[in-house]
């Protein structure tokens, strides 16, 4: 059963929720706000704002999905669980996307664990409600399927990045990605968590954080990393960041 440590807010009308999303600075879900107007108005009354806490597990492997989530300030990671308790991160989702992809593809279970990496707000919709809407709304289904393709591209790019690029390049790439997902350069992020996300030892991340801080690119304090020089980080990151950034922009510019 999904563990929901949330402070829920009652559903808003379509117009009031649209005003809420537009007024949020920076919290908003780019996937929702990029929906065609008619689809947006149909979907927003069905959404419920919830608070997601650090370490909250939204899905366990092969567990029935109860809700889909559209993060606004929260960041969620998909993890493949291996023997011996090891975890491999396959994707990071924030305000650019959604959690609950199997529902778009006509299934109700996911083979991975989905866990909150950065706490914040999300808008959720019940699985049954979303599936019912997708069954009668081909425009919405087409739009969300384009997002699924983009997410698959992210997973493939992450695999390429792990094999070809240095740990420091990957760390810079991930920090930029997290800023995009959260909408602020001030990240609630420990070095332990960053090490798990990059997939390296904690002491190696400590060395990289020190190097980036001395270069004036970031500021680090306990439990928090602030990005100071975005242009500098982009120069220090591998090409994967720009590739993924362009891919996530592309689906929203295409008509269904």
C-alpha cells in the first residue's frame, strides 16, 4: 500500500487551480501547464495538492499504483532494486514530468521503487480517475505518450553518461538537472544523497563538492547545496545536460 505522509488540500476548481499554478513562483508542473487548454480544464478539477516528505516511498516494485503524481517542487527518483540491497537510480523526475507512467501505457504496476529525493509539493490524481480520462481523451493520451518517450530518452542518456563521462561532469549535470526540476538554485541535498544519485562513494563526492565550491560554482553547507554560477556549471557538465534539456522542451512544442 502506498505510504502517504501528506497534508492534503481539497480539490480546486479548474479555474482556481490554474490560478494557483500560475501564481506559484517557481512551483508549477510544466507538463500540466503545457497541456492543450481543453485537456487542462478537464484534468485540473481532478487533481489534489499533497506534500511529499524526504524518503517517502510512492511505489514499491510490482505494487498496484494508487495515484499518479505531478511534482511541482518535489523530486522523485526511480530505483531498480538489486540483490544484496543495492539500488540503481534510473531516472529523476521533478516539475517537468509525472510519476505513474504505467497508467499511460495501460498497466497498473511498476517494476521499480519510486522514492522522494527532495521534499516538496505534488499534484496527484487517482489511478482509476486518470485511466478513465485517458480512455475517452485521445488528445491527453497522445500528449502524455510523448512525455513517456522523452523519459525513455532520459534513461538511455543516463546510461550513456555513466559509461562515458567523469564523475565530476556527471555531478555538475545532475545539479543542473535538479535545479531545473525544483525551480530554485537552493537545493535541499546532502552529500550522501548526491553520492547515491551519482552512484559513487561519499568521499569522492566530498572531493568534487570542495572543488566546485573553490571554483565559485556552488556553496555547500550541511544538508544544502546552492548553485552560484549556472553558466560555469554548464561548462563543467557533460553534454548530456544540454541534450536532455532540449529533449524535454521538444514534446511540448509539438501538436498532438
